């Protein structure tokens, strides 16, 4: 069998054989693709871009059933077929959550299409005093709403969106410790959540937990060496890395951290890396294992981190027509860097560049938003 050449365990192979046996027999006795064995047909469907699945499911009942099988996504992983989708949550305005005005989007970078999404079924309005964190949990995106200030004791709400089915689904279990403004990244089957703030007094945290994508449970790991609030989280060469952040003092001021910490899964401890995070670095992203940052000073510059010298190096700037804009965000999507820009009229636009091609050449993406995206999450499938 062709599928036996793909790396998998005995249990995975038996489950795959069972699912293949049922394909085409649940609702119809027809083959998935006439004239081809079902295993070959599944390999063909696995190579179909995810953005075309809704259209392909209209071909016949066998295709519609096959495209829903978990087997299909197992095959995509083993074949190295990875796609990135960008989930965006955009409230009506800062500090206002409205079911009518809040917008949700899913961007398909391959087809360059932006799909508006319906709001969660139980989304309520909150006039002020709330914050939402968005985290990718495999093929799903979890949105956690937590009230801030004296409303902290209000129960948090968790919503979950399935990127493949494009439906709101049952949410995952809550974190072991309520936190917001935390650093997060997905590494080797785990989604990490580190630091952040908690409680009505917004106590800064150095505790860390991670979500097991197989068991669907949160588990505690060792604490970081420093409390880090509003830090950046990235996956760096198979390890979870937390950069920068700040820590409150008894005097009510904040200490900005210029260090980073990397979790060593073998030693099960954090390694402190000094002088890795300049205070004027606002955003960070990873593309093909390389770390890039957006420096927000007199001019907006793109930097890259040289691990050998432990220093940030200049890569290029934004175009002149972007230098006057007022707010930015930086994400890594496939082989590209994307910059989200908000202008003085609150209109948001996306620009993309390949950081390996110098000088940087920014192109405008045919995507814009009326509301400013508060949270952006890249989902890799």
C-alpha cells in the first residue's frame, strides 16, 4: 500500500485502514475517484488546498465525507503539506465588545481571500474593562475573554473556532491559572502560555503552562526566572522562547526586560539570554526559523536577530508612505513577513514582503478592515 510508506505508528496505520474502508460507504458505495483505489484518492485530496475544500465538497457525497476525515489532515502532515491561515478578531473599538459590531475574519494567504466569520453564538456585549487573548490550538483557535480591574472576578468566557470546518465549536478546558497578556507559541504538539497578569491587582506572573494537543489538557511546567507581562512568545528551532516583557514594582512603575528565556524540554528548565530584546522593539515574528522584529523609533525598521553575535541587525525599512502611519503589527505567514498598518482614519491594511530578498520590497495585499484587529493568530494546518 502507498500509505504504508508514510511514517506512522501501528495504531495510526490501523485507524487509517479503518477510515479508508469506510470512505465511500457511509453515504454511497461509489469510489472517491472512479478508477482509483481509495488510498490513492485520499493522497490526491490531501494535496488539495484547504481554501478549495468547500467547493470540492460539492462534487459528490464521497468527497464531502472524505474531506471531513481526520485521516486527511494526518496525511497532509506526513506529506509535509502545510498551509497557514490568519485568524483576526477586531472589536468595534478599543475597550468595546459588541456582538453587532465586533468582526471576525479568516484569511487564506494562498488564495488571498478574507472570509468574514459569524460571531460566536453566545458572545455578549461588554462596554469596557475587558481583554481577549487569542491562541491557536492545532486546527482550532481559542478566544479567552477576561474582565480587568475590579471586574476580574467575573467568570471568564472561552470561545473556540475550528479553522477547517469554519464553525464555532466546543471550547477547550480553561487554563490552570487565569492570565491575560501572556506570551504564547506552539512547539512540538504543545501550546505554551507564559507569564502575563492575573487578579484584580494585575499581579505579574512567571508561571508557565502548556496545552497538550493530543490529550487536550493543560499542564504546569517550571516557572520562568523573571515575571513577564506583555512579553512576546515564539517557536525558535524546536523550543519555546519568551522575549522581553515588563514587570511591575512596589512603587507602581514598570521595569522593561531586555532579556529572553528559552525552555529546554530535555533539562526541563529555562535558560536566560541577556540583552536579546531592545526596548524599542515592539513586534516580533519568525519566518523559516529566523527571528525578525519591527523597531518602532524615529523610523520604522525591520531587524533580524543574529544568534552568533546575539545582536539585532538592520534588514530594511518600511516604505515612505508607511512611515507616517500610527500603529503596526508584525506576523510571519509562510515564507513572508506581513505588516498590519492602521492609519489615522482607523482603516487597516496589510503589506507583505519576502525577508530573504533584499532590498525589502513591500506589496499591498488586497485585504483591508474597518475595525482595527486587536488580536491576530496564525494557524498552521
